[in-house]
C-alpha cells in the first residue's frame, strides 16, 4: 500500500513550493526535491497532464523530453484521483482541508450524491447551479490564485474552463480556454499567457486527454502510447519557442493508472446483502469506495466484506483514516466527515467496485485510478528552466 507523503513529497507540497516562491507562506511544507529558491523565474508554469503516472513514464521505452528532465517522483493525494487532486492544485491544500473526496461525493447539505467536478447530481445532467445552488457554498476553500501575489492564468479545455467548478476555484486568475483535444491550441494559450506582460506570472495549465484515453484503452495500448508521443513532440517545440522568456515549466500529474479486466469487477448487483446494508449508493471511486451503512446492519456489512470480499479490498472505518492522516495533515474540514461515509473500501491489486443507479449507464473502464498502488499514487515531477 502506497500512501501520500504530505510531509514533503506530495503534490500538496509542490503547491507549497510554488506558493513560497511567490513569497506566500503555506500550511504544508515545500517539496523536499523542489526548493522554492529554484523558482525565481519571471514565469512559473505548472502543467498538469491528467493520468500521467510516474510508472508509466519510466516504462515508456522511447527517449523523450519529459523523462530527460525528470526531477523525481512525488505522490498524489488520497484518494489518488482527479476529483480529489485537481482541487488540491486549485487550492494548494489536501483533501483534509478542501473536502472534495472523489468523483462521486455525498453532499449532506443538499441531500444528494453529486458528480462533483461537473457539479451535477449523480443521476442528473443539469448543473446544480440551475436549481440555485451556489458553487462557493460547496467549494469553500480559498483559491490558490488568491493566496499568492502574482498575475495568474488558468488554462483549460473550453468545455470545462467556464464550468461552475472551474469558476468557483479560479479566484483572481484570468481564464484562457483552448480547443478540445488540440495540443497546438493548448500550448498556444500557454505562450499567450507567458508573453502577456513583463510582470511576474503564475500559469496553471491542465491537459485532460491522456486520462480519457487511458480509461478506455488502458496504459499499455497503442493509442495511449501514440498520444504520449504526440505530447512529447509538441512539448519539444513549445520549449524551444519560449527559450528566451525566463520561464520555469513544471510538469506533473494528479494520479497514475492501473489496468484491470472484467474478472476483477465487484458489481454490487451481485452482492445484494452488501447493498442491503447500505443507506445510499457507493460514493468515491471504482478503486476506493465510501460506504454509508445502516446502523442496524453494521455487523452484516462488516461480516459480508470480511467473508466474501477480503480477497478484493481492505475494509476501514472512515474516521480512522481521517485520524491517521490519510487525507492530509492539520485540522480537517468539518464537511470531510460527511463526505467519506462510515466505511472505506480500498481495492487490492487491480480490483474495482461499482454500482449502477436506475437509468444510469456506466461502462467498464480498462484504466482506473483512486487506489493505493504505486502505479496510481506516484506521479512524476519534471522541471525545465
């Protein structure tokens, strides 16, 4: 089991290194392998390639610019997934503080399970803001862009750049959007931000497509490798084009991936006794599920997992994981306790767990994340000055 190193080796600490480089104190210590004194350039660019794990990078056989400039490996947060890690990049703190706990999050204040980043109900399609829910009432942690003293930019695919989640977490940063699936457009917007003025700047840029391809085809597929090759090729051209701009580019990821197959799927419809013991459907991720259990059926739930699923998952009480600092250090957000259920199922090996609501269509993913394998937890730290 691989867990985050919140002391000096996670993406949270990376954000602290960046924060301190701009003269702002952070709650978490800076990265051990990236001293803030190394970040004195006029422009600091953080590029997050969704899903690019350290293990994938090291196993990629062809030489490439990213591996050539690898500074080391760091950890994601817990759980190691987009839903929890992207809020960390946008706030500078861990799940312990921002309380965005995964893809599906139970929002007690609304009485529903949300798909949190699209900001919709799990069983819905319209943004919660359409029914009068203000995103800032849900995403309460201060934006990282408002914590540092710098001209800031946030660069995202135009399908998400102006979403409720993105706008709630952008703070004072200027939004630049790029054409979906266009690496040319992506790097063009980063260059635009770099060249926008002579003032010192912080630029956050997020590339989502590597993650999407890994979900569908897995990390070992030709399509995944082809896309990674394209990223490297465009990246080389980009670095050459900004050579005289006094820019430091940091590349990392929110999580890595582990591949699975249908023989490793735990489908709740095949485990009615387990489902019967729960009050609401599963929350969290396919590799890490939060379970809300009926008080009268706690023993039934525990006994069933230990007897029938011990080969596939670890069983923990949620509060124990908060106390053991799995979600981060320091005082937890009060809402965290409501959003991690009564129990957490952390999947072993390459097992996944899922349920399906009435009317819901959920396909099988070859590539998955959210667990505690080294493939999911370790992400690269790449620095190019």
